C-alpha cells in the first residue's frame, strides 16, 4: 500500500518519503519500462500529499534515470542501464545510493588508522593544532563490481568509542545516525582525475578515470563531521543535476 507518512521525529520530508516509495515500487516491477505512472493528481490523492510534493518526487526520479517526464503527457518508466545515476543535490551514503537503484552494495575496508591531523584538516575540521583524525579507506561494490573508492577523515574527539568501533564496518552514514550523529549538509567540489595508483582491496576497475567528490560533511548544528575524498568510476557512476528555467 502506498505510504508517504513521515514518522514522528523524522527529518525526512514528505517528498523524500514519496520518492523512496515510488522508487521501491518501480524497482520491484509494479510498473514496467514504458509504462505511464499515475498522474500527479492521482498520486497526490493516493498518498494524501500536495501536487507540489508529487512533482518534487517525480523530478528526483527523473534525475535518477528511473522515469522520463513528458510535459503534457505524464511520467514514464525508463529502461534502467548499467550505470548508477545519482543526484549531486542529494546527500546520501554511497551504499544507500547503490541499493536504491536496484543493485546489491558491498563495502570492503582497506585500512583504518588514527593519526595526527594535518594543518589543512585542522583548519577545515575546526580542530586544535594537536587534533587527531580517524582515517578510513574503503572500496564500494555494486553487484560485486568495484564502482567507488573513498578516503574519509573523522575527528577522533567528536566520536564516542562505541561509534569509533563501528566505523568502517558498513555505511558511515548509518553508523553515525544510529549513534545520534546525523550528517545533514555537505559542501562539495567535483572534478575528474586519472588515478591509476589507488590501492583497491578487492581488485580495482579496468578504468583509472574517476569523478572525484571532495566533501566537508556537517552535522545538524553545522559542526564539521567528516572530510571525504570519494572516487567514482567514470561510466559506472553518473552524477546528474536537474536544471530548469
């Protein structure tokens, strides 16, 4: 049954909840490629939300490559390709992005180390001169194929011992959230690199061309939470943004 209700205390908006449910229904085959989704008015009535909420969710599905919006005709389910299409506007864990697009994610930890923060890390993470960071290097797989590699640096003084022991075992976002620390904002720069020397723990991809996201993550209070440098295999990850006039 359609469900766009937001649980008490959730930070998720109605459009995000609707997006997740429509995403799930498309991936489980409720609508096949080429099928027309119910109209905005029909979805709004079915989920008891506004048409603005429906329109926002449909636009996000279009960015993911799951639907194509034809103005005056409706929204139609697209044939899914091999690439993982992600929105640059949406802050989400790599694992969850892979899962929501119908692939099986896996995380392989290459290394974890506690070390003194560099001068740049102290400045960006708002650490004292003698601050320390926990540095993790991880590979991400989609259906057993390597698609991304990430180097993350987390201020040691801002995470509990119990949280620290869980970091690197799966999604960092999930571990943070489970301990009441919610990554809610990130400032990112995007560029392309040729990087043949990444030390993949699981056998790297054939291509050494990557789209790189350098991100500073912040919590709900705006405090720096993590620095990430994530390498996405070009052609397997496609970042999209919806531009309108």
